[in-house]
């Protein structure tokens, strides 16, 4: 089992940057595929980015491709989401998620994850 805690959210102007972190506690972080999702008010939670156990594979939603970068540091039990060129439509609560998977698997569906953090708010002003 793994526990996830997100940090790094806040208020930023359009065009700015933020880096989210998700610290995992528990055993064998390197056995978990990781993902980031977001949920805006009145909308369903949606996929943002995912990374495989070994960082060999990543995947992004079309809405963030080229602006966001997911990475992980298995030695620090942490996954990151670097967000650049932020837009007001990126405003949401951002969640990280984890699931035990094979070495090269990325998971892009909500149903594919068993473990979730509590979320961190990102607000982008115009």
C-alpha cells in the first residue's frame, strides 16, 4: 500500500509556471506507475499525465502536451508535474495517483488507479 501527498499548488498568472510534487510513503514506490489528474469545479476528474515505473514511458492529455512535464525520482519517492505556460482553463484541483504495474506500463484511466492523494489547488488568473 502507498499513501500520497501532493504539494506545490497555488495562485499564478496566466503564462506562469508551477511545479507540483507528490510524495509517496509506504513500500516499493518504484513498483508503482504514477499519474496526475485534475478536476475543475462542476466537471469530472480528467487525466493529465502518466509515467511508468522506470520513467521509460510517459503520456499526456492533448490539452497539456508540450506545456506540462511529468517526472519521478524513485530515490525520493516523489513524482513531479512541471506546468509551464499555464492558462486559466488549467485551474483545478490536481491529484496524483498510483497503481502497481509492470515496468513499462502507463495508466491513463481513473479506474486504473487504486491509490489517490488528497489533491492540491491550482488557480490560474487571467
